[in-house]
């Protein structure tokens, strides 16, 4: 009691006001310089034409207008959307199936099996792509060899416009399924046990439980998975780059790959920036639409 | 078990049991179970095939890689490819680069994101929500928007082929800040208050209390960030132009994209892939539970 106690809290408060700012400052600095800065520069650059030397030339909306005439980009964009849709259609159900199978306590070795399906996702894409290059080779690849033994003619997985996208998708899906499986396992484990017990007590069959009890409970996870897959496929780059370099005649190229080529091989930096912004805008719009459709409203708990 | 242990049927008809006992769990018919299990094993083998294949390819003399029919169990095993790789290519430099960059990345990202997470988690200050939202907003920015300006920036300052472009912009990642903050929020305030009353400095509290209590989340971040850096391809491929500055994925890709299909030295290439993948897979196998737990935490907290 007395003046000293009264003074102490005030002194603490005065010393404290700067502390949180000090803690968050380095991160904010990095993000502002290296993330916000580039976003702003990207926006500005997208209205210019620049080869990297001299000063950029202001061209207004020219870059954006040119996009529709750019056959490579049009192909890249439509391919990218195809990749997103196909990835969702393939990876989400597969991941869910695996999660259901590997969440069952009756399955022996399920932890090991989970790792087996997860490991492809952590290997460096560029490194593993070599394996796929070998496996999918038209002449000497194992896949065509096995198909040949089954009487199916050699399939030009990487050299035909008809198959290049599929090959890229298979590669992507192989690496993505494990992650999705883990997300679904987490979701499944979060389903309250009493809800499942209630279903059992009411005599629901396993199928009915799955469809009408478990799946509705998984809605947030499904939403999360769909959005994550979308965001990742809209940016897809390494798989098409190494496997097919955009595929014969841009049949498997992606928007990011076109961006890369515009920036690096063609030195059209303004145009590349414009592409980047379009990818950004599309990602946000599509994600928001998906979240809305899946009944999730963006929130941040505090 | 004697008859008297079981409730007599006539008695139970007249008396409602106090609690409805759920019927025993119907076991899945064992035949179905084994079919599912066999399918899982088969799928597992398929998933691991690319790893097996690249391993086998790396241990064969280059001429044998393209033998038809492809050989799943090659007999003359050789380490020649590895020797070639390590002695007459830039692989050792790339390996060194990848290792150092990944280590430096983790060492920078950890303090910065942990500090920021702590600031957002345990302090109340005026701009807190706005600034946190600012940080989170960057999670939606695809790397494509950042790369062109970052590339130009590092090029113009002559730092393109140093480690800096691979470290500086990534010293604060919104995802890690988010993950750590979610964890740190759960640290009881009383512990921190007690330390403050005892006269500890804020930094000391952070270092000696918060960090140790956050180890599970921190190890998750370490794993995720290390993996991300090791496997990173898009930006390093863009910004590094000199062979000696390549990281492993970029170096491997340069093997593939320079020169036509016939020129590629598939033997050393396969060896390079194996050496790029193996460290990560080994670490994963050793720390399986950590990995899974980490991804689960990341998924659930969304």
C-alpha cells in the first residue's frame, strides 16, 4: 500500500507499450519490403513494357489486352483451370477414401501406410520428376511396358497433346493425395464420438452413417481441402515445366509456366507481371466463390 | 458366466433400462476388410514405385536404363553414376547450396516468426487486429506476383546469385506466424504475469518461457520451413543464373532442360535425384509422428 505500489503498475504499462511492436517489427519489416513492395511494383510494372534494361515504357492496359491474343497464355490459362478442376475431382475423393480406410483402428500398419501415401508429397518435385520421365517414356517406360503386356498399345504420355495434361495431373495428384488424406484424417478425428454413437444406436448402417453423419461433419475440412487444392493448382509450375516443358504445342502449359517464359526467356517483364496479377485475382475470386458455395464464411477467431 | 448375470428377458420388458446400451459394433465382414487391406497395399506399392524406380535407375549403368523390357531387378549394380555425379558435375556445389540455404532459412525464419507470433498472441495493442490481418492477407498472394519484382530487385543490386534472394524475402512467412500464434495463445497468461511480477524482462520471458512451451509448434515450423526451402524451385530457378548458385532442384532441372532428350545423362541425373530425395525421406521416416502431428495441427487450426 502506498505510493510505490501505485507507481509500479504505471511504470509497467509505460514500459510495455512498445514491446509488442518490437516483437512484431522484424516480421512486418520483411513482409512490407519483400512482399508488399513487390506487389505494388508488380501492379505498376503490369502497365509497362520492359525488357530489363533502360526504363520501363508505360503502355497502359496493353499487356492485359494482349493476353487474349497470346495463344500460349490462353492455352496456359485453360489448362490451369483444367488442372484445378481435375485435381479437385481426383485428389479430394481419393484422399477421403484413404483417410476413411486409414482412420479405421482395425487396419494393421495404418500409421506406416499413412506415411507411404504421404511421402511423395515431401520429395522435391524437380527430383522426382526424373522418375516420372523414365516411367512414362513412350519407348522404354515401365508403364507402357506393363500396358504392352496387357495388349494396350504404347501411349505417348509425354509427347502427345492428348496425354500430356493427364500425365502432369497424375504427377501432381501422386504428390498431393497424401496431404489431403492427412487433412481428412484430422477432420475425421474431430467428428464428435457421441454423434457417431447416436447414429449407431439409431441403427444406421455404415453407409448411412458415412453419408449423412460423417460427411456433413466434414464440411469445413472439405472446404479447406478444395480451396487448398485450387490455390495450389492455379499456381502449378514445376510439374509441367520438367515433365513436358509445357507439352507439345502448349498442350500442358500452365499460366505460371507462361509467366516464367515471358519473364525469363522472352524478357517481357511487364507482361509477366500482368500475368502474375491475373493469377492472383483469379485465385482470390475462385477461392472466395468456393468458400461461399461450400457454406464457409471467412473468419478469424480471436 | 452364469445365468444370473444376464438380465432375464421378462424383467427387461417391463423395466426401461436406465441407459440405452448401444448395440455392439458390427464388425466389417472380414472378407471385405481383407480386400480393402489388399487394395491399400497395392496402392502403397504403386505410390512408392517412382522412388524405387529412380533408385534402381541410379544404380544401373546408363546404357541399361533404356533397356527394353525395363528391368525391375537389375543385376549389375554399380555406383558409377554416383561417382560421376560427385566428381564431374556441379552436384556437390548444389548440395552445399541447398543445405546452407535451408539452414539459414530456418535460422532466420524461426526467431522472426516466433517473435511476431508472440507479439500477436499475448499482447493487446491498438493496431493488433489490423496488423495481424495485414500479415494474414499475404497468405493469399501467390508467389507469381512477387517473383518478377524480387527478381528485378536482386538482379539490379547484383545479389542475384548469392544466398540473399533465397533467404531475405522468406524470413517471415505468414503461415508460420499464424501457426505459432494459434499455439502461443494457449499459453496461460498467469505464467507470463508471474514472470513479469518477478521482474523478468519481456525478452527473457520470451526466450525462457514462451519458446520452450512452444516447442511442438516450433518443431513443426522447422520441418515445414526446411522442407519448403529444400524443395523450393520456382523462385530459385528464376533468380539464379550461374551454375554455381543453383540449389539442388534447379541444378537437376538444368540437367533436364539443357540439351535434348538424347543428351541427358540419365544415370547421374537419377543419382542426383536420389541424393536430393533421400535426406528428406530419411528424416521423415525417423520423425514420422512429428510430421503427421504437425500437418494435422496446421490443418485443424484452419
